[in-house]
């Protein structure tokens, strides 16, 4: 019975994130759908978790979905896109001095391997 409840809660959270993503809702709106609203003392939510945990789950799921969609777009259009470039910038805002590191990789659109 415990696993059934866990699976059901997971499915409700997954569906709430999917629906919010498809509807173009903000992360904050999806978090409210999962946690509920303060006005209703969070009784209208799906799960009793902290705001920070809910935001983390929502951001991770949305980023994953966007990345998978992007990769599928590249695969579906491999006749138009021969490669793509991945650029990541790391900023350290807590430092007084400016510190920045940039990583750039060129990736094959069909094999999704870096070179």
C-alpha cells in the first residue's frame, strides 16, 4: 500500500509539471500547483514539501524536458543541422573580483558526441 501511495503521488507531481510546462506556466505557478497556496493553508496542493524542494524538482524536470526536446529537434533535422555548439559559463558572484570560466564544445547533431 505504501508503494502505491508513493507511485500515485509521483504520478500527480509528474502530471502537474507536464501540464504546467505545456500551458507555459512559470516555475512559481507550477510550484504553487504542487505545494498549494498559503490562502488555503497548502491544503489545495499535491504534496507537503518545502518550497525549496518543490522548486528544485520543478526546475530539474523542466530543464530535462527542454533538453530532451532540443536533442530530438536536432535529430529530426539532421539534414539541416550538422552540428551545434554548447557553451557554458560559470560565474562566481560571491567573489569581490571578477571570475569567469567559459567552456565551449562543438557537438554532432546526429551522434550527439562532443568533438
